[in-house]
């Protein structure tokens, strides 16, 4: 039994236009995977299928041994953190603080505890001075860091990161890499969708390349 099982999957945004050709893939929880391929090859679609955000048109995707069609999205989201290619897409709050604290508030944690956890993330992601700013008005790098911080507030056991280095300079990439290493050392598995081969080569141990709807290679380092 694998953590994520993709079996003979296809997905159609438009009827008759397949993104994949019976794609199958097994992923274990502790793996750190790079998912690569040209633009339009289906990386984002595959990531969303893995996170249950999209359901396959054909075939089946199981996460923790359950068909994603039968699990409420928020339930998957508590275990599998998903970072959108465009981080803005996941923002909803008026302030950085609320963006980070919202889920814990919904879960009914008390304000002091939430504050403590939010501050922890602000510190880690160097967002401290921006706590009252609007998420939508941050720089690209700040948005990216906030989006990852927000995903981590759920304490996920697995991460799917869609192009996480977009808009980051060398220094910010190194920061992100350090952070991902820290998570990896905590036993959190991840799939990193990226064009940035240098970046993924530093942290990933399995490299999957998709093109024309098929897996072209799948190699372990
Ligand atoms: N919302 C959408 N509606 C219609 N077609 C889409 C949509 N999103 C993606 N596609 C198409 O699906 C294919 C795979 O896209 P995507 O998964 O975004 O690839 P990648 O992330 O590798 O660039 C492409 O041909 C793309 O044009
Ligand atoms: Mg994409």
C-alpha cells in the first residue's frame, strides 16, 4: 500500500481532450520527489489530482488508501498541504496575521495559542514586520513565503508544492531550501513541481519527468 496511488488516470478539462495517457504512479510518504516536464505537460493537473483538488475523469487516485472521490477536500487538506502555482489564489484574509491564524480559529484554539503559533511562523518565514499588511499587497517573495507558512499551519504530513521558487532570488531560494530540509528532517514527504533542476537536485531523491501525458522517466538518485 502506498501513500498516494495513481492508477490508469486521465483528466479532461474539456471533453475529448485528454491531459494524460493512462498515467500510473505510486508515491510513498517519506519520498522527496521532483515533478518536472515542459509547460503544459500536466504537472499542475497531476499535483491537483494527488491533492484531491481535481478528481480523475478516468482511473482512480487513492490517498492513504482511500479514493479521493470519497474524501471531503478539507480532510485531505489537513494531511496533504498544497501550495498553488500562484500563491495569491489561496489568500483570502485581510491581514497576514489572519491568513495564518484563520484555520486554528475555526478549529477553536484559544487566541493566545494561535498568537504563539502565528508568531513562530512569522519568525521562521521572516514576515514579522508585515503582520498587519494585506497578503495581496506583498512582494512576490513575501507572498510565496506567506503561502507556504499558511500551508504549514495545518501541520501537514505531506506537501505538494507547485513551482515554489517562482519569483525568488538566490537568497530566498536558499532560505526556502533550508526550510524544506528542516521539514524533510521532520519526516514530511514532498512533491516539488519545478523547472528549476538545480533547486530540486539539491533536495529531491526521486525525479519524475512527464511529457505528452506520459511519464518519460522516473529515477531515484
Ligand atoms: N483550467 C483549464 N482549462 C482548460 N485546459 C486547461 C486548464 N488548465 C490546464 N489546462 C490544459 O491542460 C494541460 C496541462 O496543463 P497543466 O497541468 O497546467 O500543465 P503544467 O503545469 O505542466 O504547465 C495543458 O494543455 C493546459 O493547456
Ligand atoms: Mg503548472
